[in-house]
């Protein structure tokens, strides 16, 4: 029986595909206050602005491809039962070929009803005012905004609890939700942390291996270590 490898991924793994991390150094998202473009209140106040913000992200996503790090994670499925838990809203893990993926923060290539959260549609074009669900309510991006529940967090915690090996790529171990998921692993579960500037105390976790590198070459090293 294959061991269960759980991988937590963040913006750092997608950056090498050319996806911009739209949070600027000053905390603004493409020049906007975070709550203007990523909160229910922002959407109510200016839906056109919010839709345009995510339409730009969606267009950019359709122009990029998975990178070596994504493909390296797929290769690990030969030897492990791999679960990807990602904070990313892109579909690069899917396009690379990973099978078991949880999107904690939603998916850019889906739209959902503003009236019924269970009405979710595959969507690869712009969402505009007037695009409605079957209940005639406006569509919105299928994204978890600030102030909203993370509906898949409990499922992600259950998976992390079953991890034989935990890998963290492109996300800080101090940032929610990845930080909270680390608390669910069994004692002495091996952790591999891939980051070019790791801001973590090696003694903070049992059995922690830090790979100080970007995602692509860091996962090259990971594949070698896990063989």
C-alpha cells in the first residue's frame, strides 16, 4: 500500500508559471485595497470593479502553463498516494495531471450564484453584469473572499491528519490556512518545506527538512530525497 503524501501549495509554486502574485509589497492588490476586490462588501459596493479584477486574473491564467514543480508532484503519484491542498485559485495542478486536489480559496475557472452557493458552473470567460444562474441571480467568482468561511478546510484537515509525509511549497508556515493544517499531522510525520527564503525555525517542528530553493528545483531535490 502506498504511503500518503500531502502537499500544501501556495503562490510560490504558480509564480514560476508567470502568474503574478497580485498582492503588492504595500499590501494592495493591483493598486486596490484588499477589501475592495476580495470581500462580499466590496462586491456589493462595486460589482463591476470586482468582476473586472477577476476577469483579468482569469485571462492571465489561460495564457500560462504548469511548470516543472507541478509536473514533479505528478511524478510522485507513481510512488505515493498524493493529495494536493492548495491556496491557489488556478488550475495548474489539474492541468499538470494531479488527481486529488482541494482548492481552499476557490477556483478562478468557476462561477457561482450570488443567491445559491451550491450553483457552481465551469467558467473560462469573463463574468459580466447580467450573467445569471438558473435562479436568475447574478454570478460571481467562485472565490473565498475575506470574511467568508473556508468550506473545504475541515476536509483538508482530515486529509492532513492521515499524512505519512507532509510537503509545503510556496507558502509560509506562519500564514493561515497552511499554518493551521500543520497542527493536524501525527507526531513525527516528516515535513519537507520548500521555499527560497524560509522564515521558519528548524526546531519548531519534529522531523523538519528545509529545502531552501524555488519550487521547480526544490521539488527536483524533493523527488530525489523521497526515492
